[in-house]
């Protein structure tokens, strides 16, 4: 099996894990805005960039880089333990998703962009291990998809990698908000920020240039008292 064939298998696995919906979206996550250019790379029509495999494996830490480059071991690192519940361990050095108790709103309230470098604790959830961190989300604009007080698992992406229709945490100088991003048909330099709860909240149009950082919402943990 060639390196390119192993790369294709890894891409299929990423799609199966819903990290991307199709091959074109994987290409966008790797920085290829042109579908044809990405296809030429993975089909061996042009040489692989030196950092291609590294970037591909960065999409999910479970992919074994050595398997892709040398066909040693398995494509996916074996899971040593099976975790069925959320395991929160404040004192452990075991890698997990860092949880930061920062102010994230699902409305348009202006908030100071204060951040902390020290996580409150780590969340050990296998399905979210490719996320950058987890933060709380407050407000009613995204209910019922994201309830007030939920924890969202997020992964930072570039503006060029944003897929309209997905939920994102958008950070500007003025606020942080969680909304669905949709294209603005009459202006490609703007995005529409659309709430789920349209009965109580209106959508907003924002200049892409005002966005400092954007994070894809990859998972939601809902607090529910029984």
C-alpha cells in the first residue's frame, strides 16, 4: 500500500468520525480552497508537501503518523481504556480537554475578552479529544440545540475553513457569541450570525474582518437536573 493510499484511508476515517462531511471539507481544513488541488495531492499527481501528513494527523490525535509514512503499527492508536462516563480529574496530569470557566454568551452582550491560561479542570471524553478546549455557554438564543448553562467542546479553525450552517463561537473585540454562521448573499465579506431561537432573538450581520478568532462547536454537554 502506498503513502497516498494510506492517506485516503485516513481521510475516510476522518469523514466517518464526522470531523468533515466529505473529502472536499477535509481539504479545506488542511488549507486547500480548491477541490482540484487537494485531489491532485492525495492522488499522487503532484508531490506531497513536507508538512502534509503532519497537518492531516493534527485533525485528530488518534491517527498514527508512523502508519501513514512507514506503514508501521495501526492507522488508529489502540484505545487502552473504555470510558463511558465523563471523568473530571482536577489533580491529574493525564491529557484531556481543558475546561476554562470564561464568559461565553449566546446573546450579543458586550463582554471583556478576559482569558485565563490555567484550565479549571480537564474533561476526559474520547469523542471530544480532538477539540481544543471546553467552555460554558449561557443564554437562550441557541435553545434547544444548546441550552443555557451547557458546556461546549470547541476547536479553533481559520476563517477560510468555516462551513456555513455549522455552529461556531465567534470572538471579536466587542463580544464572544455562539451562533450558526451563514453566508451573506449580497456581500461575501460579511457573515450572518443566526440564532436557533428565532422567536426571541434576531440574526445579526458581521464583517469578517472584525472577527479575531472562530471556533467550531463540535460537541455539547447539557446540564439537566432530574
